[in-house]
């Protein structure tokens, strides 16, 4: 009889121990979840504002370039190629800015007290990996544009003999040529910031 009572008590204590250990594990996991949520949200906002500022610089430089090209008598084909890749780089940058805003929403959902609203780790990793791919693609497009623009600037500077006045507008380095280079360089910097932020978040999520 005494043995039966002991077994019954042990069976009653075991679920209590399990629930207590689960409660402790959830309490230990909560600060880590809050920490990763804060990190995702903060990183998303930082990269969002930096990329937004750099995209405005790119847009203004490209606007000055396009307006200047309207008055150019002999537009350079190489600069046109640089503008083409720059436009695509800026379009990808706009998507990257939107995606960084999505990071802030992911962080807000993770910080929600209701666990059913939390995105899964797989969803978070997929979103961050897409951000990395977008950043690398944008950098590649902007590098193409910068390469085309710099090659034109170098060709023009080499073709100018020292001490001789040049009247051919096709061989003169114009302000609009420099604006295209500025736009592409700023696009590269913006995509670099987004890519570094996404890689940082991916590392933090994997550690969680």
C-alpha cells in the first residue's frame, strides 16, 4: 500500500517538474527573443534611413545628368550605358529600402507578447537571405554602371592633350559625366550598407 502511494505521488510530481522546467526554459528564452527582436528592428531602421538618404543623392545626381543630357549636342554612348545600369541599380535599391522596412516589421512581430504572431525562424532566415541577394544584385548592377562611367572619364582625360584648348564637346569631361559616376558610387555604397546589415542579422539569427 505504501509503495502504491509513493508511485502515485511520483507520477504527480513528474508532470509538475516538467512544467516547471518548461516554464524556466521559456523564461530563459524570452530575453533572447526580445534581444534578437530589438536587433532586427534597430538594424532595419538604420539601414533603411541610410539607404533612403543615399538613394536621394543618387536620384538627384541622375536628375541633373538627364537634364544636362537634354542640352548636350553629342551625348556619349558610354555615359548612356552608365545611366542605364544606374537606373536599374536605383530600382533595386528602392526594393532594398522596402525590404529593410520589412525587417522592422519582423522585429516588431517578434517583440509581440503573443507568440502566435511571431514569425518562424525559417521565415526570418528566408527574408534576410533575400535581402542579401537583393543587395548583392544591386551592387553588381551599380558596379557595371560605375565601370562604364569611369572608363569614359578615363578615356576623355587621356585623350586631352595638355595645354591645348578642346572645342569638341564629345572629348570634354562634363559635369553630367561626373554626376553619373556620383550616382553609381552612392548606389554601390547604399547596397553595401544593406548587404552588411543583412549578413549581420543572419549571423545573429543563426546564433539564436
